[in-house]
């Protein structure tokens, strides 16, 4: 099996662009963002992280190709970054409420 770092980077960039496109298409400038469902978002986050863990375990067992592992880890990384950003915004909003007179 030929492992090419450039293919992995290209795949990572493609996956990241697709996930960003999915997030930006859910917001309509005329009506505002779609209703946020925290439970569904948490379930999706857990499933993305679980998929990356299972892909990594399959690769270590010799049952998966590196390409699928890179894709799974890239999507998990993006999910974690999104979750951290969301948490930071919630904390900022809470702190702003505490500063109100």
C-alpha cells in the first residue's frame, strides 16, 4: 500500500471544506439560523468521535486503510473545535450576563 502525505492532506482539506459548507448552508440570512437542538448536536458529536476511535482501532488491527483514518480523525478534530468554540461562546454569554447591572 502506497501512503502519500499529500493525498492525506488533500483529503483532510476537502473534508474540512465540506463540513464548513454544511454548517454555513444551515443559516438563511433572511430568516436567521435554524433552531438549535442541543441533544441532537451532542449525539452527533459523540458519534463522530466514536467513528474516529473505531477507525483508528481498525487501522491498528490492520483492517482499515490510512485514508479512512485520516478522514475520520479530521472530522473528529473539526467536531471538537466546534464544541470548544460553542462552549467558549456560552461562557462568554454567561459572563456578559453577570456583568449586567
